[in-house]
């Protein structure tokens, strides 16, 4: 029974004037169980014929059938399936993958056939044991002699059954003893029912065959049969899997092979990751710095009072007439305090001068405020008490100091009940409040709070106030409240001779500004990610060039284009993903060091930025890894195998 039928087959190489006909009208029938030796001088076309028979190359003209299948009508993936089901290749130079052990090299074709891991490793071990390599399962090709490597190659050819064994000069790189051993194995395979097609220029090797075909100048000049083909039934490994299990195992194996490739080229992989690591570290660190500075600024604003507004004399900061025309009054503060949308209101009147205590003098600014001021500003009492409404009404000479004043004036000793002299007017300390870290205020400032009536009536003598501080009810929109109180005061004054500083508006403006800055700087940092992605693409393209022969070997033993594409794409994604995770860890380490050394504010890491960084690195791997992976998958098997 014919297993192969070739009719009027021709093969051309080159184009135009350089076009050369290598095979000329080949007609050939091969029976199942034949042992054929194709002989001829170098350049006669014998290797080209074998490559076409093995579906590694395609004819230019003519027909080629394997069984009932016309090969010329098959696409690349169908040719790959045909190779892994029908053929087993024994190469002159063995073509083993240097990064895999003997066992893994033999098991490789079964991965593409879809055989589960346990079954294929058991079969691979059994084949190696049969060929006398049971004690060399874990040896890499570099740890094996030429004869042993060729036996591994033979075992690989048998892995998926190897109905048709194609041997290209199988003894060409071996010494005579090893060559004899290999030929005895091939003869044994023929006796077991394999169809063997052997290419050689050595007539002594050809003598092992039962049929000798001689080619000269691309034509068959002699076809001599010495005996009939051996008829034998053989069973190939059966693979019964659901499509899901098949593709899952294919993905897992591609993943493993990608990891092996990365580990095998550690330095190259690290250099490839470097751009991604720098980019991810930059983006996350910039966002963390932005978050930290934003939180610092916002905490300072919150220290000024939550949901509060300050109303000042004049038309704005820098108004030179504001000090002269002080139009805000205590009555304004009282009327504002009675509005439903205002929770509390307090007038403010500052007094600057000399503070004296125990023969020490200090320059200080005493703040005259109402009893609600501490509530408005959210200040925390540490010791003693705050002054009350009655003390404000009667202009009592009491004072609440902050921690700075306690430290500088009283040397952190008990200050309650002690008397301070402000512009020669006595003030009795009744409480200590937590220091506020207001924006623009020195952390060493002495802050002393007294009733505004005391400041106006007993110290400064001024009846005008500097400002009014109001706290808006939580249920009220601060923008609406600001508009209403502005209209109210404009009506009272007949004109707008004041301005409002809304902490919520400032907060929103700062948030918007810092977010814009973070976005801008992050966008700049993203450029390094793109550069890293281009680096990944370049290195992967180099990797494809370096591993062209490996790709050819994989295709020869049954890898489909999708398998090659998947492997290189996974490799690119893994490199970017590992680089991304390394970048995240590096940014966390840098952030930890920064937070230990810098106490003014801390880097605050964003979960969103970290997740986005991982997704971004994965996306870069897919985008920039696709072209090299596609180039690898599109390689012609026979061209790839010829690359050294």
C-alpha cells in the first residue's frame, strides 16, 4: 500500500534571472514499510526532496499526497499537524535544544501533540531506556557524546509514533562505531514497521536499505528495489483530550518554555527588564511623592479649620487700604452667627507687641478671638480649659497658649495660673492647646489666644476687628454659603469692602493642581516605559534571530505557528511583568528609605498606581512583544533549520 505518492514534482529557488530548478519532474511512490536510501552527489537535490516529503518545504509544481491527503492544499498549521503525526526527523547535526535535558528533548514533540505531562515523560524515559540512555535522562546535550545525542534524536523522532522516519545523513557527524550503532537502530526501527527514508552520499550506508533511489541534477536516474516493504501494524500514542484541556496544557507548556528561556539568558533578560523597571519605579514613586505632598498640604489646610471661611478687610491680599479702612465689626460677626447655614462665628482682633515673663521678653502676636474660635478651628485642648462667653463679654484677662509658647516661655513647666505681661497688661494662663501647623506660619511662632474684647478694650484700644472666622454647617454647600454671606455683608456695608478665604475652595484648588502636576510628571515618567517597551521589542527581535534554528527545530517536530507566537509573546509579557513587579518593589524600598530620612512629609503609595503599573507592564509586553513573536511564528521551517 502506497503511503506517499509524488507526481511531476518540481522545485525552483530564486527569482528572475537567478531562478534555479533544483528538482525536475519527480515521480515517486513509497510503500508503507519501505526502507529507502536516497543517494546522490552534493547539490543533486536529494535533501530538498526529503524536506518536501517531510513537509518542511513545499513543491513549486506537481502533486504530493500522503495517504489520501493532498499536501499542496494545506496551510502552515495543517502542515505542522501532519509533521507531528506522521514524521520523525533524525538530523545529521542532531538539532537538540541545548537548554533542555535529554528527557525533555525527547518529550518535546508530544507537547505539541497534546499528550499530558506524566504520559509523555514516561514514554520519553521508556524510549531512552530502549536506546541505552536510561542513565542519561537528565543530561544536557553538551554532556552527551555525538552518538548519544543522535540516539536522543532518534528517540525524539519516535515520540509521536514516527510512522515515517526521515534521516538526513544520520551518521555524517559520527565516528564509524557510533555510526554503525545508529544504523543498527534504524534497521531495527524498520523491522518494527516504520517507513524509513534516509538521505546519504555513502553507498555503504545506502546498502542497509531495501530500496535505493539515485538522484542526479534534480532527476531520479535509478530506482532499485532489493526486497519488498515490511508489513507491520504499529500503534501510535493516543491523545484523547477536550479542546479546553488541550489548549490549557499548550499554554502551560509554553509558559514553562518561556521561563526556561528567560532563566537560560539571565543577563539579557535583566537588561531587557531594565527599562521597564526604571519606568515603573519612576511612575509609582512620582505618584507616591505627589500623594504625600498633597496630603501634607491638605492637612495644613485642615489645620486651619474644616469647612471654615475667613472674612478679611479689603478687596484681597495685598490691599494697602485694608489696614486703614477696617470695616468689619463685631456686629457683622454676631449677625453671621445667627444665620441658619452658619454653625458658629467669631470675630478676630490681633495685637502685636512685647510679651514678658520672668524677666524674659519675646516678640509675640496675641490673637483676640471669640469663645467659639476653638470649635471653629477644631483645636484640641491639652491642659486646663478654654475661656467662655461670660469671660468674653466681661473682657477677662485670660489666655490660652499653644505648645510652642509652653516650651519657649515656660520651658515645658506647668503654666496654668501663671501671669504673662503683654504690652504691660497682665494675662492669666488658663489652658494649653495643641499647636496648629497652619500654612505660612512658622512652627516656632508663639500663639496666645485671648478674648477679642480683652484685645480690643484693654490692650490695643481698637474697636475694629481684623477678620471674622465662621464655620459652615456640615449639611450646607460651602460655595452656596459663601455666596449668601457675601451678599449679606455687601448689603450691610453698602459695598464689597471685604474678601472671603474659603478653605474648601483652596483645598479643591490645591487638589486639582497637585493632581494635574502628578498627571504631568507621570506622563513624563511613562515615556521611560515606552522606551523600555521599545527595548523589549529590540531584544526580542535579537532573540528571535539568535534562536532561529531553535524555532526551526520546534516547527520540524510539530509546533504550530500559534505555539511559536504564544511562547515568544508569553516570554515578552513575563519579562515586562517581572520588570514591573521589580519596579514596584524597588519603589517601595525607595519610599521606605525616603520616609525614614524625611520627616516633613511621607511618600504615600497608591493602590491604583501599583495595579495600573502591573497592567501597563503587561500591556507593554503584549504590544511590543507581538511583532517579534509574529516574526518568529512566520519563519519558514527549512530556512530556520539552515541557520547556524
